[in-house]
């Protein structure tokens, strides 16, 4: 007996149930989270930070031009290499091994790649470029592969049978996705500028290095100037990023900061064959000793790190959802007036342009090292992204002539029609939230990144590898569950750059 197709009513019931369970998980996470404010007078510190933001000092940082150039050079080279590798992988996206490999490399944050690569390539351009290119290759492979899968197959079928496979691809498939690939690559360059700046927190000479130093030393005016420069780079991207100029930019980046490896093959071999090998195996122990070592590592670091990462990530997911629901009307043409929408657009742009790592760092300075800075940072940044995307979808809605206004319009006319898109965006960003949650440990929050950073500082790279693999497993698990839930609820984010 064939089962009837799901109706809108049953699908809406599924959306409500999924939202209820996710909300309950978020509330439990908030109850378990460490939300303590450890600063003696956070209000005074917040005032000092605010004054610094109002009085930026653009002349205080030595070598500002060099840091700015490095930030751009790492981003351009990383995106170029990642896009090229991702495009090649996308041609074989139908193979399970390619999909699994791409998922694994993109599950590791740029900062974690940087910490590993630094042990072989040092504080060099090559470290910065590869730290961006490796995860971006996995991201590009996924996005480009999905573009190819969704492209209309009719032009390729219409070609003569004697047309070679390569010609069939370039004449019948690539033109269909070329515009989407270009648009997504531009969006990914914006993300790479933020990632390049953040790499300064592990010592690479980008804007983030000087920004961290300035804020840690209480020079908030200097730090504000660096943050505003990053905003300027990202917000003016559409004006100075022109396709014809891309080769010029890339050539300038290569000349300014060539990604040359000055190390030796012996260093690489020793790192892979000795430093990354678990201590029991390196000392001649057997499987029993390895299990004891892994058990101790699980009890002391992996287990607590996974738990804290899940708690912080779920709490941030709930805050993200609430903020997105509150913020999207500020940008939507269905609410307010031109002035309020302009102000709302400005607020969302600032929040989604500021990297969540930077936001967490600022809150950490003001509130102290608990989970609260991470939850606030992830909620504000991701909430602004989802609010922006949801507001864009609202532009396509047509309301009745007798449609109510104010809160009634929001609750009964707009939100029910936008909720599937909102929920799809939220579930899609869940894996990204978990990925960012893990890396916040580098700032001192006790997620998996905290133990990864500690193991690197202690030169216990065998532990580093196992801990990074734990983050990969956690991120892939959350991503798989999110994809399953989106499929079961028949939710789609097609056409929107939410990666």
C-alpha cells in the first residue's frame, strides 16, 4: 500500500515539533552552561571599549600597511588555491570518497589548520595560504558539486554522442553554473578576509595580530581602528573587486607574499612519522597501552571538550534563532519605514561582518572567560546572517490589501510563510556554529579548541591530532543530523550562500 504524500499540515506539524525539540535542547544547554561574569566591573570595561570605538587611532599601529597587505594576500591566494582544488574535486562529486574527503577537510577550522601547519612551515605566508585553502577546497567542492548536480542536463543530452566528455562539460554544463560559481567565489573571498585577519591570533602577521595585542593591552582606540579597516575592506569589496582585476590582485599578492616553503623535507617527515604518532606506539607499546592512553585522553580532554562544545553550540543555536526572529523585520520591506530599515540594515551588516571570533574576544575582555562571551558572539553574528537571509526572502512575499499591520502582520501573515526558510537556514548554519564553537577554545573557553591549543603549547602533537579528529567527528555528526532533519522536514536553502 502506497503511503500518501505529506500535506502542508503534516509538514508544518513537523516544523513545530523540530523547533520545540531544538528549543528544549537549547534551554537545557543554557541551564548547563557556565554563564558566570568573572570581571569585577564589566560595566566600566565596557565603557572603556565603547570610548575606544568612538575614538579610533589609525596612527598608533606600526606596520599597519604591511598587516593590511598580508591580510589581503593570504585571502586572495587561499581562495584562488581553494577554488581551483574545489572545482577539480567537484567534477568527481558523485564519488563517495570525494564527498567524505571534502567534508573532513572543511570540518577543520582555519585556525586549527594553521596551528598544525605552523609546526612544519612556521610563521610564513605558506601557513596562512594553506590554512585558508584546505578547508575552502572542501567547501568549494561541495558547493560547486551541488551546482553541477542541480544544473539542467538537457543541453548535455542534446549534444552529439561523439562529443568528448571534456567538451561536453565545457560547452553544455559549465556555462550553466558559471555565474553562480563567480558569485559564490566573491562571497567566499569576503569570508577569507575575515579568516585571514583571525589567523593573526595564532601569530601570523595580519590585522588580527595587531588587533589582539591592542585590545589585550587596553589600547581600545588602536584596536577600533584596526577593526574599522577590516570593515572597510569587506564592505567595499563589491566596488573594488572586478573580474578583470582579479589576475592583477592575485599577481600582486604572489609578489608581495610568495608562499615559499623554506623548511626541509626531513622536518615534514619527522612531524608526520614521529610527532603525530601516539606516545604509546612511539615508545614501543602495544594496542593495550594505546587504549589506556586514548581512555585517559577521553576522560581528561575529549569528553569534557565535546560536552562543553555541545552545550555552548546548542545554547548559541537557541540565541541565534531568537535574535534572527527579532532582527529580520528590521531589514524586511514589509515592516517599518525607510529610516528604520536603513538603521536595521546597518545593524545587521555590522554584526555579520564582524567575525564571531572577534566578538567573542571583545566579550571575553569585558565579561571574563566563561561560556557567555562565546554564546553572545555566535548568537549575534549568526543571528544577523539568518535575519538578513530571511529578510531577503520576505521581499518576494505579496500581502493582501486588507493585511493587518504591526505585530499581527508579523505573527499571522509573514512569519508562518517565512518559517520554513528560516528553519532551513538555522539548521544549515548549525554545523558552522559547532565548528566555530570548537575554535573559541583558543581564547580560553573550555571547548575542544582549548585542549587543542594547550596540546600545541605543550608540543604534544599526537594529542593535537586526536583532538582535531574529535572536532571533525562532532562536526560531521551534527552536519549529518542537520541534513537528515532538513530532508525529513523538506527544507531547502537552494540558491543562498549560507556556508
